[in-house]
């Protein structure tokens, strides 16, 4: 029996909202550097109506826990927590970089990649992933650094993926095999189903974002 679940990925300016109902995928998006809660809720409502189900028929919610846009993550995680509380269902939290790494494997059969996404302030969030049992898993800690600083830690064997390539020219010119990517529902779905089947779920209260850049999070919470 298949599960019904909602997916929220707002780590970049190309937010992805998707819904899987009986293995049928419905999806939409928001292109904004600062997605608002109202926009997200409208998208969720539209997908629920397209699928002709009610929120009460959801089994769980999958959400990107970061790293990425502070505003985007905060909005999606707050929405996931509110819905999960109201529906009494669990949450699957997925690393935003892992979704991109999984896409690199699905589309190009890459077994090892370095994922880099824009962190603003002339920096990137980045980490290495390698394939293990058909899943791209984290092989290094997630770091935030300038593109130049990141490049100094790479070798010519590294394959770069992520939206940082379209934002920082120095990455595109560095001579690495590279692919500019944004998160896709197919990879989010694959990881969400896998983690849910493995029982890797959290309660709404236990859901925590991975901001990485702690000083930005603390500053934003004060405003």
C-alpha cells in the first residue's frame, strides 16, 4: 500500500512543493528569494484540490531541513510543524544538498559529487556525497565558505553540482566537471519514501533546521 505525503523544499529561490497520492505525483513551485507562508499554503491547497484528497489523508510530511535560504527554511519548517501537529502525523527531514546529490546519480550515474548551493554573502554551502546502496550519502561535514576557499579544498576529480555554479563565475571557470541543478520532485520522493520506510521520522517538536551559518540565524531571530 502506497503512502500519501506532502513535500516542501524551499532551500533555494526555486521552491518545490509536491504531493504524492497513490504514487501519482503533483507538483508546483515558487520562484522567490523570500517565499511567504501565504504563498506556500496556497500552493499546498492547490495540490490537495488537484489530487482530490483532504489533508487528513496524508500519512506524513517531508521537508528539506537545509542548509539554504534562512527565510525559505523557516517558512517551510513552520508549515510542516503546524500541519503535522494538526494532523498528528510524523515528519521526514531531508538534507537539501542530498536531494541534489541524488539527482546527479539519477540523471548522470555519478557515484561521487560535491554539492554547492548559494549561501548569499558571497559564500556557498557545500559538502561531498558518495553512493551507498543506491543512495547518495554525506561523506564530509557541510561547510559554509567562499567559493575560492571551497575550490582550494577540491581536486580535479571532483564533480560539482548545484545552483552555486550559475551564481559564482569562478566556480564555472575552475575547470571541474559541473552541472547547475535545482531540486527535483523525483529525487525528493525517492529519499522521502526511503527514510519513511526506515522509520527515520521526527515529531514536529523535534524538527530542527540546519542553518549551518549560526550567526545569520541568531541575527534573524532577533529581528
